[in-house]
C-alpha cells in the first residue's frame, strides 16, 4: 500500500516564523502611519495646513521627534511652520492610534468567526451547542425514539396494554380446547399413477 501523495508548497510562507515577522512588521508600519496621520490632521485643524514628510529619512526623523516630544522635527521649514502645538498633535495621534486598534480588533474578530473552509476547527461545535444537541435533556426527550423497547410512547403503551390481555386469552383457549389445536404439518401426498410399481 503506497502512501498518499502530498503536494509540497515550494515556498511555505504561511508556516513557521515568517508569518509572525510579517505580522509584526505590518503592525509597526500601521502604527507609524497612524502617528503621521495624527500629526497631519492636527496641523490641518489647528495649525497652518496639512503636513506630510517626504522620503524615508524624513519619516524616521518625524517619528523620532514625536517620540521625543518635539513634533515637526525633520520637516522642511515651510511644513514646520504649519505644524500645530504639542497638545492637539498628541491628541490627534492618540485618536488615530485608537481608531487603528479598534479596526484591528474588529478585523481579528471577523477573521475568527469566518475561517477558511479548509480549517477543520471551523466545523466543530461549541460546548454549548454540543450540550444542546447531545445533553441529558435532549436524550430524555428522545428516549422513545432511541429506545422504543424500554420507553414506548403513550399511544403505543395504551395499545400494548389492550393487546396483551387479548393475546393471553387466545393462547389459553387454544391450549385447553383440543379440537382447535392446529394439526401437525404433513408432507403432501402425491397421487400415484396407475402404472407405478407400488400400485400393483
């Protein structure tokens, strides 16, 4: 007997530590973008207008300034003049991070509820569903169907009580009256022909 053929993925990117590293990197990028959105939103509402850093090095400097309490550090002079004060900047950054966290939690809940069809855990019943389907109450409710010999239904129980005395009476009559006793089975008699040797 040969073993079943299994298809091997040449690049198993969904296995091992690669998926965890990708998820962590995506989370860090999302947090950084949310902080920059908060800075730009605060500048647009309480400053001189929307600001956004240009280039990777500028983004790193702006994020470092936000972490060190110096919002706007690393921006060009014209954008630095439009940056709002520290209080609205950090309030908007906190609001943007909160929105990001809420969206991440909602996405995780939706993914947990709607798993892919290949996942075997998606078809398993919960403890409460198993209790409702296979619990003691359901077994007692369906005992007439599961074991009709031990738990007959009410209608069948009444018919059995009526049929048992009649059957007992009939058997007693048959056993006491010899004229009504059934004859034993006899083999069928075949008509012998006139030319058969035994007829002579």
